[in-house]
C-alpha cells in the first residue's frame, strides 16, 4: 500500500502565487539599485511558507535569506536550502554550536552574546563565524547604543572567532513617521562613521525594511524587505513600486439557507435579519486566521466573484456565516475569498483593528498552502522532505 501523503482536503486553504513573489523581488531589487536585497522569511515567510518561498527565490541568486530564530534557519538547512541564512533575533549562548554546524549568520545584539562569542577558542577547527552587529537607534528592543557599540565591536574584532560581515539597525516608524525615521538614520550613520574610524567597514550595511526603502541613504549597501516581498505595501508610508499580493485565503461554502426576518445568526445573535436573508456558512473561522472582532462582524466581508458577502454575526472558531443575499448564484461547495487582491489583507486589518502583518501570519497551520509557479500547481514538489 502506498504511504504517499494525499493532498489535503481541508475546506479552507491559502493559494500562494510564487511567480508574484519572484516578480515582487525583482521590483524591489530594481528599486534598491546596487544594494543587496535580503528577503525576510521569518514567521513561516509571513504565513506564505518559508521553505516554498526559499526554494522559489534561491535560483534567483539572493545573497541571504533572513529568518527570526535559529530553529527556523535549521529547518531550511535540513530541507536543502544552501543560501546564507541570517538569524535576525540572534542566538542564545547554547546555540553557538548550531551556528557553526548549520553555517548560519547571526545578528549580535546583546552583551551576553558578545561574552559568549569571546569565550570561544579561536584556535579550534570550526573556522570564523560571520555576524552582523545591531545598533539600537530608537527601537529600544535589541542592539547596542552608540555608547556601547564601539567597545562591543572592539571585543568582537579581538576575539579572533568572528567576521563582522554586517552592521544593521531596525526602524521603528518607517511606515508612519518620516521625521523619526530620519532621526534614526542619522544615528545609524554616526555608528557607521564611528566603526569606520576603528577600521571596521562591514560589507553589508542595512536599515531598510519595506517602508524603509523610502529612506535609502548612500551608506546603505543592503535592504531587507518583508511585507513588500509578499505584495502588500506598508501604510501609510510606502516606497513607490508595483507589487501584487501573493496570498489568497479562500474557503468552501458548507451550507446555504434562507432565514426569515427577525432571525438571529451566530453566537449571541448579534446579527438579526432585517428581511428574508440568504445565509452562507463558510468552512473557516478564527482558528484558521479570520479575526474574531466586533469590527469584522460589523464591517467585514468576503467575496464571491464581484459580489461582496458581509459577515453575518460573530466569527466562530471553525465556521463563519455570510450574508449571501446579493449573490444568488452562490451554492454549497463554492469557494469564497476571505482576502487576497480584494478584499486585501489591509481591508481585513482595518476591520479587525490590527495590521496586514498580523492578518497574514495568523493564517493557521491547519490551513494548507497551495503553491502556483509558472501556471502549475507545485505544492507537492515544495513540501518538506520527511
């Protein structure tokens, strides 16, 4: 008997267009000019599937792929990804062996990490570890202040165990506050100058996330886009480039029925039919990634063809009801779009009171991803090897 896994029949799914991701990458690369473009694949590539996205981008010669954690990088290595991998949140001291074993490049952003690296024996046979040093210019999260960064870099340089390949910072408000962003970049430029005076001139100097591409400076030699790679411009500030959403979240209709005027729908009966109403029950709920908020209930909608289908009542864990009165052709078994081109991830974010990052990463693990590349379904070829 064959043990090959069968395609998932789960009634909700996310369709991922890898051609769009590749085209978005090309658009970013063109916009960035001579700078290296480091795609960010953290959080399972913002819900799109890190391995599939890595496999789609690797043949395009990306210089690095960025993830958040060491375990995310190890999973890509074990699946056969050979591109250099940058670990954005750094590492715990007990993960240093993994950095060497899996050929990872880590961000160094805490004094504890510096101490752990400097405690290594430079004469062992593991070689030199590439690292990027993080300056804290205003995020107040990870990284070294201007006062701290020079002695920390000096210690790393003297350790004999690392190569300072990069210098980076993270922009706190590039999508909404140009003045604050320029102030951060001024501090970053000062850090670059101070390290240069020490003779430290990293090959990769990067600050720009997706929104930060609007604030490029001559001192930058790399950028690390996330949201734009997946076709979603940040808001309200975004660089002027054309990208297209790569994810379409869809679900199947389980039931269509007509309810009389005055009938309540879903938990708490917060939707009450003001007239005879067609209700479509959709096989997706908040466990799949659809937000359960008053805004979704009051303003949210899905789409069937050109017809908007307002959410009727509270989103349930596994199911959601829609007012399908204006879609008479909708039938059981049909597929409905929850977000994609329209409505967009930003539309859902607006209804839910959040942002597009959270909307995409919230699409849950029980929702299978279906991958398209070159007009072909390549889902099976992109599945991890067990």
